[in-house]
C-alpha cells in the first residue's frame, strides 16, 4: 500500500514506500523513518494544494504572499519565531495590551504612518484619515461581518490619534468641504 495524497499535481510516486499492511509483521527502523518522511511530504503537499485551491494561487503566488507577509512582520518590528509555530499562550501575548500586535502598538503604527506621511500637510492628513476609514470598511467587507472587537478598538484608537495630531496642528477635525 502506498501512502499518497492522491493529488497528481505534486505526485512523488518515485519516492513512494510500500507499507506493510500485516500489523503483526515487524518493520525496520529505516522503513519507519521512510514512512514518516513520506507522510510528512504528503501532508505538506495536501496543505499546499488546499491553500492553492482556496486562494486560486500557484505555488509561486503562495511563495510571494508568504515573503510579503514575512517582510510585513519585519517592517513592524516582529522578529520572534514563525507565527505558525507559536503556542496559544505565545500568540495571546502578541495581541496582549503590551504585545507588538496589541491595540496600543498597532494603532500607533497606523496613526504614525498617516501623521508622518502627511508631513504637516492638512490635505494629506485628511486623505490618510479617510484611507484608514476606507481600509477598515474594506476589511469588514472581506471579513463578511463586523470585525473582532480588538480590530475595532485598534481602529478607533488610531483615528483618535490622527484627530489629536490634526487638532494640535491647528486643523479642524471636521471636514468643512463636505
């Protein structure tokens, strides 16, 4: 019997191992290692194929998206272990009050992007604020419903920070052109 994903895209028939089906028959340590290796390869192929089907993406697209995600993590200052390898408690710590993906740090990154990018220009600050609101709206549409509370609080805090920066710069937070 061959352990197989039954997925022709990543077929590895040349590496298939015949598994002994008689449970009373002993298999060698090397055969166990080979079987484990093949199961791991097949599991990886299933995951990759499933992701590709869901995303409608090729392997190159997946690799590109993964690289973009890793770049994003580096850009925001995350240098911990890979996200997929985090325990539940480690992941919870990342989104905690003081975590790099918590409300405080995430809202600061968003607001500072707008504030610093505007460079003191009122029109650019308004455009950045509008972009934040539009991005949040689009995220909700993609999500299919109201975003989780942590996302809502993050956006509210980021908007408050931009509004405060606008007031401190002498700009009205009310758009008089509307």
